[in-house]
């Protein structure tokens, strides 16, 4: 996407915010935004944002966002950083042929598996069936923290649950957890979303601000029109967060935008349109000098060839266009389900894409004419020290993809991936948290479980 196209989307979004406005379904946030320079709209809870207000508050958002972890390998996002990857939220887990509702034990397994997958930077909370819905945010963070040292993206269910997360944040240093919320469009922020933004303000917790227009349903059927609506939603969310906490780190997430399948009446999450919207989102992030975010998904209900086709296309297009933060690892069934096998497969795809994105370095050293002359005509490079010591630098070595002869392949790839996942989990006996830290997290969890009915 060209600069002039980003400028057009930006100008259209500003026009939407200034002339149409956004509904804010939270009285206190509504008043604070009005006091900061917005104007009351023609309908209840609707505000319009003058261009100058949007531009002023955009400048408050930092251009870099630190997503720390507890193993010292956290990432700092910018509009041009190498992509980092998270898992996905969801309702179900797929293991082999079994699909069931996610439990605490399943979330623990997902977190432990991710601790061993180098392509995974962060683990997202999930809707655990064996946890009271209003406790799933803080219980989920405790379960994940107990089983991985990687960054945690909490799911937020109540503003009071956000209070628990604020206390949990103090147990470890840095921004080891983050949050996010989505505008329920078109052009509407719910009471829950705004309550979460308000309750979390002041702690410096990174927030992913999501626009989610569905082309043809909650946005124009053209991707450009939906992008303009989604971008307006995101800009309003960024302004709101900067009003509540000037300088709060935010991530511009147009990647939740998707399209509607007019034939099967389903949301499209793994189509080429999703990749195109992600590219627009990455360009808008660069336009604003903010990190961008998107997702990789599939409509497939199995960890099969359709899932791999859609996920690999998503990983390639997202990384080559430098989307800063990509979530959806392990995701199947349009985000409803996570698969341990698909997590392993997605990790393999990330390594594949990153090797490709590095490109082939062309220098006198990599050409190595002296070796070419030494081997000469009809010789072999296989025995050379250059090949022995440098092949891993130049050639990608897969973990689970098959390169053997047919006679040596007993299982299809998805079964190999599932066996790999189970083998990692069966061999993982390392404690990820010390007893004192775990006791503190459990104390906070028990406190808020008693407070929130």
C-alpha cells in the first residue's frame, strides 16, 4: 500500500470521527473524553472527535512497546520490528481426534508446550469451562504464569477482574502481561471495554486497541471502506486510552478486521482478504509510527492441509509485510479451537518463513570463489569444511517436516506434530515459577474469587 493510500484512509477515518462520531457506553469515560476536547454528538453517548484532538493524542502514544517476559527474552515492538507471535484465545482444544472444552489443565499444557516452541513469544488466556466466567481473567493469568515464563496476554472479563490483574502485575518486574479490547462496531465501544481501559489506566500496561469491521456486515464490503471504519475505531480507542493515561503504550490492531462469506454466511478469518487487511493495518501502523497487530486463522476444524494452507499463507504475508504482533498460533475453526498439533506446526511455519525472509546473502564470502576453484570440475562440496561448519547458516533444517523416503514415513504430518507435542509435555518437569511467587499469585486469585461472584 502506498503512502497516499494510507493518507486517504487516515483522512477518511478523521472525517468519520469528526462528522459521525463513536458511541461510548460508559458515563465516566464519556465525560472524561468530552472534558479532553471531544464534542457531544446528536445521540446519547455519542461523541465526535475534532481532528486536532486525534492528532494531539496520537502523538502521546509511544512508538515502541515493550512486551516483557520472565526469561529475559522479551520483545520491543515498533512499526518495523521483526514479527512476534502469540497463541489464540478460544473455547475448545483439539487433541488428535478429540475436541473438548478448554479446562485449566489444558491451558496449563498449552503454556508448558509454548515454553518449548521458539516461535511463540506470548500465551493468551482462554475461556476455561471449569472456571467461573467472571474469574477466568485472573485465574487464567495465574495458570499461564505457573506453566511458562513467556509473555502473557490476559483476557479481561470484568473491570473488577482487572483489579486482580493489576495486583498480579506487581509480582514480577516489567510488562510481563498485557491486555486488549475490541470495538464492537460499527463505531461503538462497549461499557465493558471502556471499563477495562479505565480500570487499567495508570499502570503502563500495554493495550492492543482492536478494530473489527466485517466487510459487508459491520463495514463496507470493500476492504478499503472497512479499513477506514476499523481505523476510525482504533484511533478513537487510542485517543480514549491517552485521555485516561497519557503515554500509555498501545498497539494498532486492524488485523481483526475480516470479511463475510456470502455463500456460507460465515466470518472469513483465513482468506486472502484477511492478509490484505493485515497489510493495510501494518501500513497504517507505520503511518502513525505505532506497532501493528493482526491474526492468522483458518476456517478448518482439523489440523489438516486446509489449516496449513491458510496458516502458512497468513504467516508468510504477515511477516513479509512486517506486522509487528501476530496472534493465532494453534488456532483452528475461526478461533473457536486450539490444537496442540497445530501449535507445533505453526511454530515450524514461523521458522520456515523467517528463513525465507532473511534472503540469500550475496557477498564475496558467501560466493566463496576460492572453494569453487579448489573443487573444480566434477568434484564434490559435500566433504569440504565449509559445508560441514556452515550448512546450518545457509540451509534451513526442519524439526518435523518430512524429507525422508516414503518407506520411512509411518504417520501423516498432523500425527507427527501431535506426537511431538505430547513428547514435549511428557518430558517437561521443570518448575516455571518459584514457590513464593506462586503463593502470591494464588493469594490474589483467592482474594478476588471471593470478592467477585
